C-alpha cells in the first residue's frame, strides 16, 4: 500500500474526528502495538498531540523510556485486528505476527509504522509533565504519512462497551477557522 | 426535550468518538458558547476531560476565571448552528439569541446547559497547570445529562477545511476493556 508524506499543517484533520488509533513503540522487548482512543490535537503546526497511555499498558514503559512512538490510524477493514490488539498484552504476544500487521521502518523514530493503516504519525514525547499524575503524554509529530489508496477513510469511533460507529456521510459546511 | 441524569462511569462513551462539542461559560459578560473539537477523556471515574481552549477565544477568560463550563454535544440537526457559533465571537454577539440555542440552568455550575444538545456535561477546572503553555484545561465532570429523545445520536466529526462526517453505522465488537 503506497503512502505519501503528509503536510504537518493538515495533521489535525486526521485526529480531530476522534478515530480509534494504534500506538506502536520499540522498547527493550522489541516492537509492540496497542489500541488507544484517548487523544486530542493540542496545536496545529508543528502538530502537537496529547494522549493517555495507562501505566497498566505494556507500551507505557516503552513510550516513557524511548520517548518515541507512532500513532497509526486504522479503518473499519481492520476492526477485528484493532480489537484483538487491544485485548492482549505485548508482554505475552508478538502482536504484529499474531494479528497479521506489518511493521515498517519509520523515518525519524525507532517505533514502526503499521503498513495496513491509512495514516501514520511519527512522534516524539515533547512534554512528560503530566505522565506521573494522569498518564498523559504530549507528543510532537515529526513526520506524517497517509496512504494513497483511501479516499474517504472509514475510521472507527468507540462509543464504549464494544459499540463502535464507522465514519458516515460527509457534510460540507463553512467554518471560518481551520 | 427531556433529559436524564447520566452515570459518570459512562461519560467516556460520549466523548471518546470525537464529536464536535460546544462549550458554554458564564463570565462577566454573561453566558456564552463556543465550538470546540480538541478534547479527550483522561480518566473514567470520576470522569476527567482534557481540552484546548485558545486564548484567542472570548470563552478563554471566562473559563479561566470562573473555573466552570458546560460541554454540550450537538448532533447533525444542529450543524448550521454549530458552525455559526464557531464563526463569530461572544464579544460581539449574544450567540444563544442569535442562533436559537436555549440556555438552561445547570445544577452544579453557573454556565448553562444547551437545551438542543443531546448531552451536557457540567464541568469544573480541576487542573490549570498547562493553560499558560498550551491553553490546555483539565476538567472534572460534576454532573452529566443526556437527552432521552436520541437513540443513535448522529454526532458531527471534523475532518478540517469545512468537511465533517456524521456518525455512521454501528458495529458491535468484543473488546475486553471498556
């Protein structure tokens, strides 16, 4: 699946609508991937992302120690894999192998891109001040990629208790701001 | 439109999918409302929300000084109003009157609920440590309400540049976590 470099100024449009995301890391134990939904844009450009990674996640230590990760955005075609990734821990399973996800080398970080995802954001921890109290990481996006195969990516959005909705029809409105 | 008190433990399901939201405040100049998309859950229970309110917004000072606000979640039926609210400033316009939105008294805060929205979250600023640097507020949800008239609320999700999508079909999957 071909991908192209994506302008930093447009990254907000990938995350603002609240898609379920994957986070990859490359800790001591090797590459790992988790499912996450608690993230928000914090600045347009350079793009800044705030996200919660629970201390109970195997990825927490890898993110904290390496200060690097990749946020990858899957579409509904990957729904079963996204849930499976969230249902087990990287301390027990090589999730890339187990769930047929393909790690690809990133350009700026050691954590891998996820080939099957429509967007990948290479990130570095910019501010860890709220990690101890809230497990909240502030990330700089160093490099963004989007797949060229998706026109209207049907992202997944979690409503809780196993209910997700898929991005529906597009409406065009006229906000003055971005 | 009837509403019922909503369990704090279920609030995450309202915000996780990334809906465009309204934020009301009750500052010196009276009640005001703005449109926002940069917010995330930070804790399940008691529910904690992180959100960015730019210092360029008229609501910023009201939120900072009163330490109170209401996050209201509109559905696609309010799309034009949501965009209109985002396109002007409360320093020039009484947006409730101008855009036919009805402020209703909240229970725990001075900021009003928005009658036409399917959910309303009464919030208090819990942590303002990142306000100066990032305009990032951490809010406690003191009380949550949802309208009883909505079954599958068709929330709005911003992709940037005036493109929004509406919450589409629901898929049921089997995550182990909430």
